[in-house]
């Protein structure tokens, strides 16, 4: 999602489109494509990640938190973290399934997944139809003879992010109808965060301090809400206030810039909108526990 950010009173006509920063960490575990026999019986267990389980042939009998789900070929299970589940084959027949465990630090995505109470998605469901082509891409990658393990890893990650995009699109459409109020809050928090990113970028270009000129109050006014509602909704979704997240963005940018030995601390302070190096140093130490010079000294030298 992109947003048009038009900062006020710049003295010139400006039109810019800011895209959301991508600082998402995804961990993938135990991805496998497995065929099992008629005596398959995997004991009850749980794990702290989501599990995506897709049957390609046969029938899997999956018990999740005491409820039995009969999963036919072409059907999808999305098992939430902490769910106790076990798998069996019955009627003297085996089955083949693809399984992937994942966790992701994107709070918007997790908030949406947490609102979905459905576990089994039929072969004709919008969710299954949308992500099925990507699942087949993931399964086929196991047979690719890639010349590089790194290439294979990157291709896998690319397919997984594509899968997440389709999953977000389809599940969010259903959530609009079922959880309209909650989903609207998620979208509002997302709009606030996107504007914070635009604010961070504009500060970087203009050299203006965050407490002067355009800020949180202006973002709330643009969205037609009060500042208190802006803070409340954002904290409900992300667990932090908009100002705290903005500070984290500034800290992240400062660390990136400090990793460049060609830039002096003075130049970095100016680039980030601080009036003097002392103010920047105090703020950086308050956020990170170290002065900018100390942080820079502890970083490995660039080759």
C-alpha cells in the first residue's frame, strides 16, 4: 500500500509517494513434502509457530485442540501457535502433504491471522484457491537442481512472501465482513504507520526536528481523527505509541548512518534533523544506552 504525503509549507510544490518500509523478519521451520503410509500416527504436540498444512493426495485426519478435522486432497489447514495437534492416516490408506511452520514479526499480519477462527479451508475456498499456485511453486522447488544454496534460499523466501501477500489479501476480505470494526482499526493503524514513515523521510530531507513542524497531531488531522484516538488505535495494534515507533525509526536510521565511516557524527545529526550534535548524542544514548561514538567503535570495520 502506498500513500501520498504532502508536507505543508515547504515553499514549493511537492508530490511524493512513499511506500511502506520493509523491516519484516520471517522465520521458516521444518518445511517438508512428505508421503506417509497407512499406519501413520504422529503424536500430539504443539509449537510456537503457525503451521500451514496442505494435503496433495489422500486424506489426513488431524485433531487440533480436541476437534477432529478430515482434510481431503486440495484442502488447507492453518494451525495457530500453541495448538495441540496430532495427525493420522485411516482406512488403510496413506496420504501426501506439504507442511510449513512460520513466524513473522509483522504485527498487522499477526493481528489479522489472530482474528481468523477458521482452521480448515476447503479446496474451493477463496483462501485455498488464491495461495494454491504458490504452494505448488514451493513444492516444485524441492526438485530444482539449483547451482547455489543461496539462490534456492532466496527463491524460497520470494515464494513465501508471495504466499503471505495472497493470504493477507484473501483473509482480509473475509475479515472485513466478519470483523469489520477490528479490521478497520488495523487499517487505520497501518495508515498511521505509513505516514510516520513519510514523516521520517521528510525529516531526513528537510533537517527538521520531529517536535517542530509536521508531527503526530498533523497525521491525526489528515486522517480526520483526534490525536488521542490516533495514539489509542496505534498502540492497540502495535503495542507502542506512534511517537515511540517514530523514535525507533530515527534510531534505526541513525545506526545505519553510523555504519558509514565517511559520515561524521555531526553530519549525521544534521541529516536526522537535530540542531546540534549534543542533542543528537543525548537522544541516541537515551534510546540505545550508548553514545553515537561508542556505538560506531563497536561496529565491525567495513572492508
